[in-house]
C-alpha cells in the first residue's frame, strides 16, 4: 500500500473523574496538543475523524458535539462509533484515498454514566439484554471458558494485573500506577466469577488524538514519522453462544493479515514491543495467543517466564495497559499512541530499548467480537 505515517500524538492524563472539563474541552486539548507535537497547523489537516458513541455520551449524533473542538470546521468530518483503533483505521483509509492528513480524536467520560447499563445495550434486545448481561459479566463467561479449557489458574492471570499496574508507575498518563502482589489480586473483592476487582479495569475519563499523514506532510513534520507497516481488522459472530469464547478467531485473522502486509513471519522474533487492549487480566494472555506469540493455552506462561515483562523478549503493555486506565473508545487509540512513542524512542521511563517495530491492538464488542491490529515501524 502507499506510505502513511503517524506524525502527531497526544493524550490526556486518565482519571476517575474530570469534573472541570466537558468532552469538548478534552477534545480541544488533545487536538491542539497533537498539532503541536507534529509541528502542524489546523490548516494542514483536511480530514477529521471523531470517535464517539451515543450510548456513552448520553446524546444522539454524539460526534456533532465535538466536531468543532476537533478542528472540523469546513473539513470533511465523520465519526466512528467504536474503539479508537478502528477510528484510526478509518483515518488511515482517508489518507490512502487521497487526503493529505487526518486527525483522529477519541473521547470518553465514564464518570458521567453507568458502564453496566450502557454496555448492556450492545447485546441482543430480544433474547439477551433483559438478562442484565453487560461487558463485565460477559468477560467473566469468557474468562471461565478460557481458564477451564486450558486449566489456567486465577493466580496465573493475576500476574498480568501485577505486571501492568507496576508498569503504570512509569507512565505519567496512567490512572492506577501501584505495586500489588498476586495475593492482593486474589484477596480483592469478587466482581463476577472468576473476576475480582484487581482483575478488572477502572472507570476512566480522558481523550486522545493522532494525526495520520501522507509522505508529503510527513516529510515536514517536527517529530519522527512512524510508518504504518501493516494493519487489519476482522469480526466474528454477534451472539456469544455462536462463538467459542476461548478461541479468538477474529484476532487470529486480523493478525495474519496485518503480519502479511508488514512482511512479518515470526512475530515473537520480529516485534519488539506490544500494546494490547486488556480491560480484564485474562485478556492479555488470550490475546497474545490470538496474535500468534504462543500456542493456545500458553499465554499465561509468557509472563511466568518473564518474556512479557519490561526486561523480557517481548514487553507487553509497558504503559500499564487498560488495566491501569480504560477510557472506553479511547483505550485502543492510546495503545496506538504508546506504540508510536516506543518507535520514536520517546516513551520516557517506559521506553523499551531499541524498539523498532511495535504492535498495537484494539477491539470492539463483547469478549472481543472484532479486533484491529496495527504494526508500526520507523522506516518506510
């Protein structure tokens, strides 16, 4: 495909409640910061993609409320109602179809709504919604299916929470940086069997933005362009009962396509760092299996062997991941921003040494119904 690069990034600090800012304030701040990061003016942008959702925003046509704050006046502007990684995919398509530069902005304020009520709305209204199922209880079903199939213990997945909250101590944007132990996770309050409080992400407020540009614009930006080497997204069945929840086939397909585009044949050997969207602790090993870093059922062993720690062969979620801050819709875009910073060499205390190729991942829908995988690199 034609060359396109991420040339500007910005994100807010993620917090439990940003009571002094409305959504338009958050969007304006990250829009301006992404432009400053790239050394561009709003006039250099000819396409805008906002990422929002009517359920989460509590209003219809939610993207219209932030379009002007994202610099959308007199520009081609559209909205993606889903995770920010998919919004970025749409922004990339804009650039590849002829636009010079697209800014993609995602926002979310979990403090202003009820996550169980809003995520209940993604289930079938005839058969499932009235049962009260939501994102957490659905994840519990998936965790139970995954752990039972492969004989994985709760202590095994608790290691993910320990690692990621510890990594978050190096991330100034993270909401929950802290030192915890496996025992702390195991003792935390049960939310939905087998998930406990420290197996689950927090409720978060925040926003993020990226600028994707063609080669002409990328040649004159302030920061090192980070090039899109491969990207793909795939989706599987809507009904949970029609899927094998311990087998993320959509992620496997998306990963294969992204790797093929990037020319990657051995992801463990060729990828230096991965930012994976894991609002629940069991998701990180399950997604690592789907991404082809190990065989099914072996994801939890990667952390036991130290492979996914900061000093390991494949550091996963050096930022602290979604377990340390999960502004829904923004979280996948944050993974892409973190991957970009790693390739730039600008990730600060969470920087992975010699990170030349980074993977970023986001997903939509209950239990990862659809997945989007990005491979980013420092060279065209």
